């Protein structure tokens, strides 16, 4: 019998776990090497738009995840200082009617755990923890990772799914040089019961104002509220999700904002902050028997809510390309994967960047100008143009 390809994945986060699941379901042998001592995600929310739900359904885990998630009734814009609201787009039943799959808001640890459990159902020992990659190597016959303890692990292919600070990308393409985007973000997950009663609702809100914006939406069947507040600042540039800030510093950043925004901050048990770095979308990320996916090759600002979804899509499309082309040449299969994803992922990264100006416009300084601006930029037609192409994408039929 012909032995299945052995695929080594560096990184056991959402992208790595999704790729592992997609590949195992195609019959490939997969090993995942993760530097952390245990599998886990930062406690935060993630939005899974219909294209992401479609990909999770392809992986066989959507129904499990739906039971752990929320399907908000709608998304709305709110003005930073008055709280006046404008509809963004309806979710719930309308998303199902239009796209066939739901728009979910998910606790990141629940998403990762669902993917990991599904991987382990197929291959219980697929994940190797405490495994830090220090170098990579490839030749005509195989590709390998060298770990910090000196262990060398080899396979037919290596996939770097090791995030924005990817060791595999650095080894393959050299160090990157992110630009500080001039913004920091505050993140918290808040028990819903700790919020004022009028804020305990199944609605996603995007508060927009001059120089900043805030996103909040429910998680875990409405028991939690996710909070992300982005503000333009130039005095702190640490690109990390795990630095804790203070309530007062966060309140200072959102001085003058509506009391509901300030209530979110005051109710947060912990406030984490990080600085945004910007990178140009990579146009090439495969070389020989080694490739990248997710944040390792197309890290994005979170303003299109597609970061996790992009990585999940990558994993599915990678598995389809290997299924179709690997028998001819595994290296060519990786090039097909790259070609299938490069335009879409570039458009996602650039679309998220463009939303920065829309969400932070000086036109939002007062209500009259804000109403004119929202009619022009955030009406039904411009929103359709910016989001429909994202949501209609089908990982199962996309051209490869």
C-alpha cells in the first residue's frame, strides 16, 4: 500500500488545528508541534461569519460549535458620544436565508477546543506540546523542523501555522518589518450579569468615533460579553495579546465616550492591551515543501472580523489542493494552494485596513455630520459591496 503523505504543522492554534483536521479527514498523516505547554487561546471573542460557518461545516464541527456560541439578532453602528444607533446588518435568520449558514460569535477557547477535540478523535496523539521551532530544513525528499531540545521531526511537507511572529516564516523568508499602525486595542471578556440590565442583549455593536472605535458582542449563549476598544495612540508599541493594563488607563483612552462604553470598561475583570502592527499581504509564501497559512502569511487588522475565518479557510483549501495535486507533486500542490488563496487573503487584509478610516472618521465628531457620513459610507449598498463577497465564499467549491 502507498503510505499517505506525512505533514508536519508548526503551531497548534486555530489555523493549525483547522488544517490538521482538514488533512486528517482527507487521510493524511499529521503531526502538530506547538510551543506552549498546553493548548489554549487567549480568553476573547471571535466572529464567525457565514463563510466561516460554511468552512466549519465542511470540517464536521459546526453543530458542536453552535451549541457553545451565540447567533446575535443583528449588528448595529452606534455613535461614540450619543449612543444613537443605525442598523449595520441583520444576522440570525437573515444570514441563514441569504447565505445558508449562520453568523456566530464564539469564545476563542471554545473554537480551539472544538477543533482540537475533533483532531484527537481521529488521531489522539497528533499534538506535541512544549515544542519550540528553532530552524527548518528541506531537500528533494522531505522537510523538517528542528526543535529547541534538538529533536528533528521530518515529513513530506511542513506547514507554518505559528502565528503573526512565525518562526517558520522567518526561517523561510527572513525577518519581517511590521509598521506600527498608530493604534492600540483593549480587550476584555465580561460576565453579562455584571453589566447594566439594558446592555444585556443579543446584539453586536460597533461604536464609531473620531480616532477610535469599540466592538462588543455576546458569547457563550449570552453569559459573556466581548469587548474590544481600539484607539489611536503613538506612545505604546508592544505587539502582544497578553499585557495587562489598568481600568483608569482604558477609561482615559475613552474619555467623553458614551456611558455604555465606559460601563463595559468598568465591568471588565481584566483589561488586556496590545499595539497593532501592519504588514503588507504576502504574495508568495510557499517554497518547495514548506508553506504557511493564517497569520503566519497574512496577518490582518481585526476590522473586517475575518482573521480566524481566514485561517480556517486556508486549512480547508490546503487539504483540497493536496487531495487534487499531491499525487503529481506535493510541491506543486502547495503552489496551487497559494494561488487559490493569494487574491482573497490580500483583499481581506486590505479591506480590514480600509475600515480603519471608516470607523475612525473625523466626520463622526457630531450627530449631524455623523448621520450624513453613515448614510454615505454605511448604507445598505456600500455594506453589501464590502461584505457580500466575503460571506458568499464556499471553501468546498472555490477554484483550486
